[in-house]
């Protein structure tokens, strides 16, 4: 039971980071109807930017704030340079552009930082675990979880209470109605990509503190896709719940199934669960089910 509870708690903490990255997936899909297949590379790029600032001797908080500013700028530039001209084009065209962007960003990271594994040195979090009763939790998991939860609250509050956040939700719900009210769709798309860059960058930084940072963090970003699908592609609460579910499932499967199926069960299990889940609920937990009347 102790092993189960420790695995469960660690999985929930990892799921908080996944939920943060999933927020970027959902935001772009809600605003434009496009599945951003470059999300893993956004995670990777943001993590390396934070590492670069931290390596200059800056505290992690300052490094994260600077990486958020860089993510804001990169999001606007990416939308303006690569995607602005594709507004109104078929969705498949835009999706293929995100595939091209994923290769571009991955190549950029390899060119600038190389492919060797790098760590945050000196370590950001103490290796001394935190004991809560019989639970022993690594500080890197605990603080990463708390940081992810704080940022999730900030982003959700932004969408719910600010004028810009409400404008983004209005555009996602009905673009033509939003345009008739004077809301700029170009601004909304640029803001969506900027927030996706920032959320993914922070998530990548936290993942890099847990496992070290190399090119494989981009693949960890793709592990968030099952969380997005489970919650519903256009549901922000669904992305958060899906992130916690996938983090927990991944940790439990790695603990209990690796003995019987060696070879990376924890990476495969979320996609297997997603496939089975979609057979019974194709739109996810809170996804929109389109009803056509004839």
C-alpha cells in the first residue's frame, strides 16, 4: 500500500506538469481548430532557453520569467511569419505547417545546444526528500508540482476574468460573431501561440529538472497528447484533469507492469489507454460533440 500511494502521489505531481503543457495544446485547438504537432518542440525550446539563463547564474525564478518573455516573443513571431498567411486555408495545410515547425525547432535546438544531456547545475532543488507520514517525496517533484499548479491557476484566471482571455474564448466559440464585435482574430491567434510557448516552456523546464535535459524532452511533450484527447480537445478543464490522469497512469504502469513487459511500458501505456477510451467516448470527457440537423 505504501508503494501504491507513493507511486500515485508522484504520478499526480508529474501530471500537474503534463496539465500545464496540455493547456497549450488545447488553447491553440480552441482558437483555430488546429492540432499543433510542434508542441513537443515548443516544450524543448523553452526548456533550453531557461537552462541557458540559469547557466548564467540567474535564479530559477528569474530564468523562468525571462523564458516566459522569450516565449511570448517567439509565439508572436511564429504566428506572424508562418501561420498568419494560412488563415482561411484548409486545416490539414495548417497541421502540416506545424509538422514542419516541429522539425525546424528541433533542428534549431540541436544546432545551438547540441544533443548531449544537460542538467541544471548547481541543482535547483535539494536531493533531500520530503517526508509526509510514510510518504517520501522528492523535492523536485513537490516544487515542480506546486509551480505547475500556480501557473495553471494564473492561466485559467486569465481566460476567465480578463478582457483578452474572454476575447480568446469568444473567438474560439464563434469566430464570425467575435469579429462582428470588433475582436481581432489575428491578435487572438498570436496570443494563443504565445501562451502555448510560455506554458510549454515552463513545463519543459520542470521536466528537465526531474530527468535532465536533452532532445528526448520533445518526445515527453508528445506524451501530453493523450491527456488532451482524454479531456476533450477544446476543454481547458479537461486538459487539466487529463494531465493528472495520464501522469498517474504512466507512473502506475511503470511501477507495476515493467516487471512483466520490459521495454518502456510507461511511455506506451498512455496511448493504449487513450485508444481504448476513445472507443467508448470519442469526444473525450468534456469535448464538444457536434450535432448536425438534417
